């Protein structure tokens, strides 16, 4: 939903985007990000995330992966059984071929 047309064109989001500047810091580790917010009264707040959720250093849990698959399937209007896809994916290491995954997809 964060990337839907309605959100992208929401007047509040458009205003925030106009006030936002992005800069690359060559000395930052790969994947790290720093957000600095300057308030209208001059106060500044800053937060750095060195390892974002979902990175190698901070992987998603199995439950988070499954929730993400369900959310993406809803967003993408997937018509198959998401639960069958999830169950099949967790068995992929034991599969001789990906045929069971293809079958679950259809």
C-alpha cells in the first residue's frame, strides 16, 4: 500500500516528498541509512540503522517471511492457495525438482 497510486498522490505525502533530500554517504556501510529530521522550530533528530530488518545480519523470522508472502499475494491479487505455496517452499531443499512448487502455484 505504501507504493499505491493513492498513497503516492496523497497531498501530505507529496508535501513531505518536496521537503525530503537524499544523499549518499560513501563511508556508510552497505545497507545502512541515516535519517535526519529538522523541525520547524530548529530542533534536529537523527537516527541511523546499520543493519536493516531483512538483511543478512538481521534476517526475517520464518513467521515474518510467511506474513510478507501473504501480504504480497494479497497486494498482487494472487488467486492460488498462498498456504500451499508457503508449505511447498519450506520443503524446497528436499525436492528433486521444482514441479511441486509449480503445481502449488497453479
